[in-house]
């Protein structure tokens, strides 16, 4: 892993609360495996639920053929 799950979730929550776009985590922390990305997504979903905030949509930014 190139970034801790909690650090990734904290970054995503900060962006979710504001209006600034997020620099892709892969650009700042290296490539992710699919399992790592899904673990971050699940942790983000759990944190939003804990805060009683419901995601209304997910957006995938696939910038490579493997994405």
C-alpha cells in the first residue's frame, strides 16, 4: 500500500465536504491495486454512514486502459 486507508479516507472526506477537486491519490501516492481501491471505497462509505451522510453517486476516473 502506498497510502494508509485512513489517510485516503480523510483526504476524500475533506474533498467531499468542500468544492475543490481531488488530485488523484494515485498521482500523489503511486499506483493502487484494485483490492486497495475497493478497501478505501468501503472505508469511505462506512465513514460517511458513521457521520450520517449518504453518498448520492460514485464517479470513476479511469485514466488508463487497466482502469
